[in-house]
C-alpha cells in the first residue's frame, strides 16, 4: 500500500512538472504568425508595458507571465523600433530586444502629404525615393479598388491620395514595389472596412459616388480642415456647392490648397497664394475651373475620408478661417454673410491672434 502511495506521489509530481513546463513553454513561446510585424518599444517602458506591447502584437501569449519571467531573469529591454519575422523564435526576438538590434526603418507618413512629399520622406530616411516613384508609375493593379482609378493624363500621379498615411517599418534597401504595396494594402483595409458605404451613393449631381471621388474630396477636406470636429461640416460645404453646378456663385470651389498643390507639382512657380490663384494655368486651379480638380491633392486621414463618406448635412455654402487662434472657421449660408466673416477674419489676423 505504501509503495502505491509513493508511486502515486511521484506520478503527481511528474505530472505537475510536465504541466508546468508545458505551460511555461506555451506562455513564453511566440504565437504562429503569417507575416512580418513591427513593434515600437518607447523609452523608459516598464516590464509590464513591454509585455502588453508584445502580447498585443502577438509576439507572446500572456503579458503577465512574460513580465514575471523578465523580472526573475533580470532581463532588460532596449527602446527602439523592431522588425519581427513570421517564424522568429522568442529567444531570438528577446536577444534582439535586449541588444537593441534594429533592422527596420520607421517611416511616418502624416495625413495631407502628397506623392512628392512621401518620396522625400523615404529619401531622408535612407530609402530609395526615386525607386518608389518608379514603382508607382509602373504599378499593375493588385487590389480591386486600383482597377477603378482613372488613367487621367491631367493628374500628376495616378495614385495620389491612395498612399495611406500611417507609421510603417521597412527594412534597409526595401524595394519601391514593396513600399507602395504596403501603403496600398492599408488603404485596401480601410475600403473593406467601409464596404457598402461608398460606391453607388448619390452624393452630388445625382451621380453614383465612386471611391476615387471620395478620395479626392477627402484630400480637399484634409487640407482645408485643421480641427477634426469641423471635417464633416467642411465636406458638407463641398457637396452643397457641387450640387449646384449651374449657379455662378457655387460652381467653382475656390480652394487655395488645390493651387498650392499644383504649384508644388510645377516646381513652385509662384510664392504668393494670390498669384497661384490668379496666374496658375492648371486643371487644379479651382478659382478658374468649375467643379472638382482631376484628382486628389494628398493622402487624406481616416477622419477626412469618413467625413467625405458621411458629410454633415446643413445649408452652408461658404467658409473662411477665423484667424482667432482656434484653428476653426466661420461658416456662411449666403455670400453677403461670407463677406462679413472675411472682414472679421481679416480683423482677427491683423490683431495677430493666429489661425
């Protein structure tokens, strides 16, 4: 009887040891992933914070056990931006994080940047900006939305507006094709998330709405709006004007940003916005051309695109910056009201209150 108890006790002990080992192995093992991921460890991150980042990025299974393991082992993680391969072992990942070996280049594309700006950002960070532009020019459609982008010779770049503003991580020497594909893949995710909300809607002139029109209008909203809370209201102004194409007061959008964009594409012919509006000969000059310009003028944010998809409904047809330091606009229903607001904004500007 005693032997049986001894055997049973040994069995239980072994079972606990094996279970514990398997639990530790599972907890500290890196989950299976099908693609590269990039993580950022901020300066002065606590062990708990590092664990949370790794679990959220699916590098580990459980953050609390990882944090405990780190403490008892006395492992210190270095801040930085890291590139993790699909099947990279946790031991190798930890070694990378401990030594601070970073094999990725962090690229931040802010909303509103155009193709030229993005190429410059890549170049400044050690990547091939010209290769990126060449890849854009030679791009063959991969995603469904790409097949709908017009091949309009009036556009400076076919893919203007589609390069999703985001934080990216690229390896040193990354090919332009891969950079372009990563940015378009992020745009594709946005489109799929809003599937059924864009195409076919009657947004202006009773014509079916397209993804390309959404991107174009969103890019205008992005450049004109400084505060998120106003984006949908500004989008509403554009649609109100576009829905009255025969009214001489509304048929031209008169957006400075379209001319600033075209002027940049034309190697900065003019330095004053007033000269751009009056002298620039381009289909992007919304002071001289009716309706929308040929294409987007930069990469809009998610908020700007959502504003273009779901604009605020109102009766405003004009707006002008307040220049009172708030970053907001005065909105007007009539041209006479608009002129009064312009005078007020000019008064604010002279007082030096800021935009």
